[in-house]
């Protein structure tokens, strides 16, 4: 579980940095692009992969899928926040857990005992309650497409990362370099287009923020893959614990640091999320 805890902390830190980026008028698209470049550098520095080994390996379509989805789904995320708000977008992102859990059962042969099923049911209820808000604003017509794409996109990313953890031809650390490299190329094309056509300036501050973002994004993905490898026979545990854990830690940071208001449903959701994690953890110990 230590890998999951570290991944959750890194994931929430990325979210906090993106929130601060909006406050300080950082160009998020540029920062995300340089984040991938920095993540590549970290992968090469810490793991010293064999470039000959990477070049000689057969290229899995899983790498291409992730390389495209990581930046593209982020753009959908930004568009969804812009059109329907953060709360509803967050609900769509976290409810992508449904897709991951179905994949764990039908694609990866995960075993569901009574405790795990109960923990998942409690977890789904916890997600809905934790993210519940009363909204007085109405969304633009057709804006439902963005949260739908976020829902499907994050579910697909979870499944593909699970598949990467199962590939044995090259080490998963080398796989990260391929994925980050593809994501960087796609993001770079996007910001160069915006620079040339939309006249958006490339600024040094966005590069520096991207390096900080890349450090935590690298840690998030690295330890998420490690968690899938450590719990290879129970992918649903990783999927569920990751999503519920992010909600708990993210909510606590929102309350304590950003002074965000919580209603009674949100607090009930946090309590249920803790219960869900306990049940899922017990399901790994007791087989009933």
C-alpha cells in the first residue's frame, strides 16, 4: 500500500499546483508540455535505461494510446471545467472508476469477494456524497460532451496503465520514457501551433512551473505502476484505493489550506470513503 500512498500524495500535489497555476495566471498548456519533458529527464537520470533496449523492443499500441490520451484528456478536463465547472468535472473524473472496476473483472480476471464488493459499493456512494454540491448555474447546451469524454478518457488511462505494468519485454521504467516522450511531442505540437497561429508567447515561467509539475507527475505515474505490479492479482484494489484516496486527501487540503466549504453530505462521504478503504484492505486479508 505504500506505493499507493505515495502516488495519491503526488496526484493531489499535481492538482494543487494546477489550481495555483490558474490563480497566478500560468499558461497551463505550456506548463503541462514542459512537465513531460522534465519527466523524461527524471526517468533517464534515475533509471539510466538502455536506449538500445528501448529501440530494439517491439512497439506496443498501449504506449501510443497512453501517449495520446494523457495530454488530450487533460485538454478535455480543462474544457469541462470551463463549461460546467470544477465540481461536476471532478465527479465525471472519479466516476471513471466504474470503467476501471469492470475492466478489472472482465479483462484482468480479478477476484471479487464479499468484502471487496461491499467496499466498492460504499466507495461509489462516498464519491458521490463527497463531491455533492448544490449548483444554481446551468451549463451551455452541448457541454455534456466534455465531462463524458473525461469520464471515458480517465477510465481508459487507468486500464492502459494496468496493461503497461504487465508488459515484460522492457522494464516499466523504460516504458515511462516512451509514454512521456509521445505525450511531450503531442503537447509540443499543440503549443507551437498556438504560438504560431494564436500568437501565444512561450514564457520561461511556464517552463519552470512545468518542471515542478513534472516532478510530482513523474512520481504519481511511477508509483501507480509500482502499485499495480505489487498487487498484480487485484487491480480493482489499486483502482478503487487510488480514486478514493485522492478524494480524501484532496478534500482535506481543500478544507485546511484553501478554506473550501463542505456540507454535511461531503463529510458523510469522507467517512464512507475511509470505511471503503478499510473494507477493500480487509478483502486482501480475509477471503470471504
